[in-house]
């Protein structure tokens, strides 16, 4: 379904040229052409989103799979994915939908149907995930408004490359973000993702400033973004520009898409990343895509707070009024 974009400027009416303001590419798009994401088209001088309610993937997931370990733990999230992306990551795990605009197998799920499906499946939230959700900004804005009216929470699993204009629209409607902070190297973003680092760091600070629940994922790739220098830079940014209570998920890379000749991440690198994060005082550090301790412990007294088995939360009884029952430390959870 095609709807007019909520964020664009007409920059040359004689040539019917427009500038998209949805993400930080700020594409200048000629008439009858698409932007970098392949989901926004200039049609006779007006910019349209071409994938409103066009869904590539839907699922009922444990919220821990997003991954969100500190937001509504132990609940289910109705998860939706669409098409397109504003990055071209060489290691993309979902390239069949992220580097596509449409698919014959796509289904239409209108906002009211998405909310109905979430409630019918005993979900407490709707997650926009699988591909970059900013690509169907108008769909997520409309659906999240309806979701809130029906007592559901909204989650964005994102690369964080949306424009400040888009984030300003999202902040009142999205309750939790997991942002994929891929590296602290702008060169990495340029070479691997065709994007830039600084806009993502600015967006992270804005999300934190607005007191939205935030968790960060960092996929480590051998010899590309796994140096101690880059890991220290990343955790220092979290500790000093955000907060030490922000959960960080260091995730293991596996060969995929255009990086099939790269080996899986050395587990020792993941273990070292966790050590570095702890040395900088980060309170909640997890490892993903690898067998490891997924439990949450009190940062102060080390009491076992939440016991997990994979993506399933087993016990969370050691937290009361968002405090550790053993020592009383205030914790960073949303129940």
C-alpha cells in the first residue's frame, strides 16, 4: 500500500525533485525515482512510502529475543518485519527482506489488525524488527498510536540511523529501543554499512535523554570491530554519555550474505568484551549467539535477580519495586 511520506521537502518544483527526511541519508530524489532504501518513491513531485502495512515476517517472540532483557521480562511480543533498509551491511542476516522492496509472499496487516493479533496472542507489546523499522515509519506511527490506546507497549529494534525528525515523531510512541551500535569506527560504517557513525551516537543520546528504555547490541566481527580499543571506546561512550545501567549485548558473528568467507567470532573476543565492559562499570553485560550465562545479577551484591534459560525467563522473584530484594539497590527494569 502506498501512502504519502510524513517527512520530505519539495526542493525543485519545476523538476519535481524532493528531499526525503526519514533517515540520515537525506536522499534527494528525482521524479519517478527511489531513495537509497528503495522504499520511498518520488511520484510526480510527492514522496510516497511504498510499503505501508506490507509485511514480510510476523511472529510471536519472547521479548528476550529482540534482545530486550530488562523490558517486560518473561512476556511475549508480537513481532513484525517489512522490506528495505537504509544500510547495506555486508553481513546482513535478513538481506532477503532488507535489500528488497517487495515480495510476492508479502501480506497486508493493517494497524488495527496488528493490534488485534497482538492481543489475541497474549502479547504485551508490538515489536518492529527483522528489518529496519524506520523504512515504514508511517505504518509504525499509526500502529503504535492504536497500540497505546489498547494498553500495549511499542518496541523498535533498529540500526539507529533514523533522522532526528523521525526520532522526534517516534519518541512519544515507542516505549523501548534496542539499537544496533555496530562499531565506534566511522570507517567501519562507511565500508561495511554505507552509513555514518555520528548520527547514531546522537540518536542514542536523544533516546536516553527522553528516558526511553534502551538496550544496545554490538555484533563483534573478527579483525573488523573487535579490537580492545574499539570496545573500550564503545563502553566508555555508554558509561559517560548514556548511563552505566544501560544493558549491552555483545553478539557473536556468523558468516552470512557477502561475508561468508569470514570466520565466526572468537569466543575469547566476546569474553574479553564482557570483561572490558565490567571494568568500565557497566552494570548489565550479556553475550549473544553463544552459550553463556544469560542470567541477571545485582550490580551491587551480585544476587541472582533473573534466571533465564535461553530466551525464556524462568524466575524474576528477586526483584521487588524495581529493587534488589537482598540489598535494596535500584535496578534498571521495566515491568
